[in-house]
């Protein structure tokens, strides 16, 4: 594995290491949803949620897909999906 790939994986782990981001990723792993739904579910402020989403988008973990006026987010990085699955294995 080259240094570029190691650096990419390190960045993914750094971004995922925040508890609220991990909660967001766990939810998006199951459901694709918009900011309002994420905000309502986790009780985050709009600005706080925007910062978390921005950091995850910046490293390519999630992406937003426009659906009319709203943007629906989904996890698109296979490594991030595997990590979330592993971390929550056996947890309800």
C-alpha cells in the first residue's frame, strides 16, 4: 500500500472518530436522509451539523444527492461503511 492510500485512510479514521459524526454515519448507513431529519434525530444545531457534514464530504465519506429542494445524504466510501458495520456489529 502506498503512502497516498495510507494518508487517505488516516483522514477517514480522523473524521470518523468524532462521536456525533459516527452517529450520523451509522444512521446514513441504514437510511439516506436530509439535514432536517438528521438534525431532528440527533438534536444537533444546524451550524454544528453543517460542520460535521462538511468534514465528511471533504474526505469523500458522504455525498449529497439533490432531490427537488432538499439534499439527501448517503455514505459512499466502502471503507467507511465497513468500519461502521464493524463498530456496531451486535449493537441494536
